[in-house]
C-alpha cells in the first residue's frame, strides 16, 4: 500500500551566513558557509539520500545553501521556494512537510533556526545513538537531520519519526 511506504525527511539549517548591512532576508553565505554547503550534499549522498523534492526558504542564505549543496544530485530534484519557511515556527514547518504529495519518498527542507531544531525535536520519537541529544544541544549552521517514518506525509506528527542521523560539517 502506498501510504505505508517509508518516507525520509531531511531537515537542514542553512550554512553559515554573513552579516552585511541590509535586510536579514538578503544575507548571503559567509566564506565558511560556501565551503560547508557542498559538504552537506556529499554527506547526504554518502548516506544514500536522493531527494525527490526540495522545499527551501526564500532567504538568500538558504537558496545559496541549496544551490551549492544540491550540485551533487543527478538528476536535480524538483525544488520550490516557499516564503513560509523563512522565520517559520515549528508548526509552519510541519504543515509544509504534511502537504508533501504521497508520490514523494524523500523530502529535503532547507530553513532556519530555531524552527528546524524544534521540528526535529518534535518529530523524533526515537534516534540512533546520541543523534537527538546532539541536535538538541546545538543545531549549528549546516546542521542536517535525517528522519524516517512510515505512512503518508499527512500523518507525520509528534514523535512519529526516527532520527537516523544528525551531522554538521564541523562535527
């Protein structure tokens, strides 16, 4: 049954951003962020993650993170940029994930803290090793969580997922 397929949700905090004058939404990545972003993509490929769909915040730093990390995926997954992911609450991020079509097995979300850290803490009912403790302790820039669950996206909810891995390029 299609609704019982295993799903994978990858939750990524954007790479390290710069602090130039101007609106927060327009902040670009810092040099360190530009170096770290491709490492996220390589780490995901090494963990056999091949996204079907990517939903990314519209902020410059998230778009640049995805552009740099996404180069490793061939074919490139369908990508959409969603204003709801900028400065999103945990509930807003959850709603975006729950709206995912059921033909998508692996969804990547590129967004911001504190929402991404809170989302992972909300969804993870179980975890491998100390992944949940590390994600709760410090969800640093470029922090990436791989969550797995069975069932349709619409049923993704509190403690319904397993945190299979959590990493940062600097860990």
